[in-house]
């Protein structure tokens, strides 16, 4: 997305807000370079009830590209939706990525979950390594 497109989106959101129309939660994001990696911090407080002190930017553990550190964040305890970050174009583009479906994660848990402190939660083959393969099917075959 170009800077012009981002600017136009932000203008549209501002207009919706001024008109009192719902915009959905707005996430404030900060991206910086720490000397070795690009990092991002995300304020998810809009995902919580107004007046709550949860999800504040100051409390967010900064993330870098998922491939680099394999860390993730959670939008809120209420929705339980995890996300990862990827930062492109020298910090100009922050991509917040969520899983579009949880079936594979569910199957992986049944198969290889490994909970040494609570063996009753173990999968069929606890701790067995496996590979992920994504099957992408177009939603429209026209």
C-alpha cells in the first residue's frame, strides 16, 4: 500500500469518527530500529472496555519480524486472537498478520502437544516434530 493510500485511509477513518460512525478498534503502532532489528509496539487498548488500563503501548513487549524471533502478541484476552509482525521497507510498512483459520493448529495440538507438567494434555505423539504445508484454494474459481 502506498503512502497516499495510507493517508486516504486515515482521512476516511477520521471522517467516520467525526460523523460518529463506528470505525472498529484503532491500533496505534510505533516502529523503530534498535540497532540490529526493526521493532514494533502496538497499543491494543481499543480492544478493551473504555477506562481499562489493559493493552497500553507502554506495556506491550516489542516484536520484530516473526521469522527472526518467533514471538507473537495477543490483541486482547477477550478475543484471544494472536498475531505476528513483519516490518518491511526500512520500517515504513508494518504488517500485522493473523491466522485465517485454526483447524491446522487444532490438529497439530491433537498430534504433537507436549505438556511435561500435565501429561493429560499431551497429544497422540507428544513433542513429535512436524512440518506445516499450506493449501491455498481460491474462493472464486471464475
